[in-house]
């Protein structure tokens, strides 16, 4: 758990929740984010003399000492079951009823809500690892994975330079420059449909 907390402490800028892809976002607001670091503990079993409740309680006690952005998200113990964190989307609902709880993804309103540990399904045939993978995939589905500026932050800061010889450049392409004179208003943005509408060579009436 200490190693996971260290990972959370690394410099990792938050990406706004309305970031559509890795290099496109609508605003700079990071109240809600789209790139939380998903972290989980996978344990082969529970130490002698411990119960599952005691293991989860220790997991929660350690998390209580951490800022919300550094909290470890899930605990998966082979044998008993998986435990993840959830929150009440409706604060007026009964937190003891599991149908009132929503899994926390550390992206939106759950960043500011009280988090409650939730056990996975208890049927002996259920797999704790499978439930953890479900949680992970749900986070991947909603997240934009690449954090901004990490490569720049951890990379070098040396100055760039250009070749000293003259003429070592690529001149503008006249054909492409000519396209700047054409208007794009009303043009179909679909590459496939535009390709299929390209003019073809006229054919002979006899063909």
C-alpha cells in the first residue's frame, strides 16, 4: 500500500473531465477530472488471525490518513471477496442499502463525497479478481489515460538547435498552399464519403 501511495504522490497533472481525447479539451476546469490514477491491492490471502472485516478496516484506516487524491481505490483478497469504495449519489438515501450506492471512480462528485467500503458479491462461485477487473475496466472506459505534461516534466530541459548549414529546410508545398484559397464552408467532413464522390473518368456509351 505504501508503494501505491508513492505512485499517487508523483507529479501527475489532472485532466479536465470534458477532455475528449488525449490532446483535446473544452475547458480548463478540474473540479471533475478524467485521468485519476487507478490503484488496487491484490492479496493472495489474509494473515493468520485476521478476518476480512479487519483487513478492510485497516485498509480504510490507512486511507483515512491520506488526501482524497492519494487514496488507494480497491482491495482484492483471493478467497473472500473484492472490496471497493462507493458513495451515495443521493445524500438523503440510506447508506446501508447497497442499491443506493454507486462505485467511486474518483472523477466527478465522488471526489467530494463520503466514501463507503463495499464488498463484492458473496456467492462462493464469484471471483474477487473478476470483480476487480470489472472495476478497472469501468474506470478505463470513462478515463483519458495519458496525463498532460508528464513526459515534459520528467524529461530533459536542454535547448534545441538547428543545423548550421544553409538550405537544410523543407520549403512550403505549392500544391498544399493552393488549397488555402479554397473555402471549406459546407464541405463534407467524412473522409470516406468524400473519397467515394471523387470525379471519375468519363466512360464511353458503348461500355
